[in-house]
C-alpha cells in the first residue's frame, strides 16, 4: 500500500514499498507536504506568481478590492504600475487617464504603497511621496481629487421663465462618477429683461485638464445674495439653461456644503480611520491631515486645508507611519510615538504614547513603515533600539502602553541597515512575526 515518507532529501514523495524498484509507467508525484509534530502540513513551493518579468525593480504592491468581492493585485515596478493576473503576464496600466502634465512618472525608489477603501467603494489610492496621488477603480488610473475649472463663460440670453431682474454670481464645478470639484471663481451677470441665461459647458484642455471628468454643474446666487445654490448638472458637451426664479432656487442645494479641495501634497502615508481618510504629505511631515466627511459619510478625495493636526511640530522629526488602532490613530515619528484620540463631534487630542527614556537612550519611534504590523489588539514595530509591542488594554485607564520585545536579539537587530529597506509579515497562523532587513 502506498505510504508517505521521507526519501533522503526528497520530502513529500509518494512512494511504493520498494522505492528503488519502480514499476513501468509509475510517476513520482509531489504531495507538497511536510510532517510537523506528527501532522502533515502544506509545504508551499517557490515559483513566480506571474508570467513575464516586470519592466523594472519592484517598488511595492497591494490588493484592490472590487465591489463584487474580487481582487486586483497591483504592483509598482520602476516608474510603471501593473495589474498582475495570478500566473499570467503583468498588464501595464495606462496613464492616459491622468492630466496631460502628469502622464510621466519617476521611479519611486523609496517605495509605493496602497490604501484600498472599505465599504465596497472599489477605490484604491496609490501614493509614494514623489509622484501625483493616484486612484484605481478597477478599470483605469486617475488622479486623486478633481481640478477646479475656470470661471464660467459669459452666458447667452434664453427664453422661458424669467429669473427676474438683479445681479447674480455664477459658478461651475467639474464632476466624475464619484466626486465633485471645488467651485470656480464667479462670473457676475446683470439681468435686466425677461427670460433666462444659457451657459456653455467647460472644455477639457481649456477650462480644466483631467480625462476623468464626465459632467459639470452650475451654481448661482440669488439677486444680491451670497449663498450659492445648485442650478443644474449636465454631461460635458451639454449646456445648462437657468430659468429658476430666486424663490425656486432657494429650496435647492447650497454649494457651501462642497468642501472638495484636492489633496494639498503628495502623500507618504494614508490610512482609513473613523470613516475618514488620514494622511501625511511630503511637504510637511509633522502634520496629519484628514479628509472631509462626517460620522455618516466619507469624502475621501476632499481635503479642506483647515483639517490638520500638528504632531510635535518643529521638533525636527518626521512622521513615518500611521496605524488605525481601534479608537486611536497611532502616529509614528522616527523618535517618538503619538496617538490621536477623540472624534469629529467632541474634537481631537494628540497624546504621547512613548517618550524618550532619559539618559543617552533615544526616543521610541518607528524607522521602517513597512515593518509595522497590526493584528487585533497589538502593534509590533521596529524602533532604533529594537522591536516594541503596543497593546490596547495595557493600562487600567484603558489607554496605550508599549514594551520592548527584542532584548535577546538586539545584537542582530543593530546590524540592520534600514536605509536599504525592511519589511515584516506574520506566518499563516498569525503566531510568528517575521522581520526582513538588510544586515
């Protein structure tokens, strides 16, 4: 009867009782198993997960989750971005969906990272701190945020219901299937006679530069007023005629609810936390910014300039990583660690998690963002002097605390050259933290 055993160094081979006398037509079959503690476990082989080689050095990758639950595997190699079908050839993603001035990328030698939004949003942001922030919707790449268009052209007279005499300001916005831009500057129109006004649509390449824009909206004030109300929305290429009286206009949507400015800079860190997107851009690495939204909805591509929190600003240190950790947003700098607590309703506070320990010992921060791992109630991260563990329920007050884990291996840890990169993963059973570093 066949049995599973070891034959020298050939592990997991299906063997006959007489392994040296192989019957005619018998083919050895690899079961890809190894015995551990008397139990058989899978022993994965090493093989490429793709077909043809990538066109450059791999700089990062991640998973995009579609609305139907399927996934895209995205890989950055050199300056290019690929979609990687398993066991198939990499598919180079086109940059034709970006503005004409942003269709050339540089090689992000420090690495590219991804954030796939929750809630079946089918949106994944790609960021590296040197190239424009991108998003992937499962079909095409586009920039994060929308451009603000130029001022509306002077309108043409139109018949129909009279909007009434008076002076009014008109504004326009651009729209994609999931987002709307900030308001343009105003075009002032003086209405003397009857009838309405017809406005021409903004033109890509003239009034704005972004292929993802498919629609536009027109807003205006009441005569002598300041509140901007929605007049109408149309596809690009279609004009909008305003025949709304001030009384009818006043029950429509005011544009003051639009706080849709594009991200202020190129992100080096992004995370989803408390129904908002939080990020740090390369222009100021001591500020944490967060997107527009409320407890009921999220506007991940809208970044008001006033939504920011300084983290020990001016200390000469830089933020390296963000981790959403239950009710806290943990902010790692190189020499210190902080937590943002609170909510939109009650306000946010920045509190230290770990500070310098005194003497000649350095402060406790994180020096390798790709080696931070969060699992349930724990975060493990590498600091300058070793690995640390942050636990959720470490104090009687229910706050955060940290302890050092790596004393027995500090000699090896100190040999790591983090300038050459570092990463960490858990094993399949989420029992073993595995660190990879140059040294």
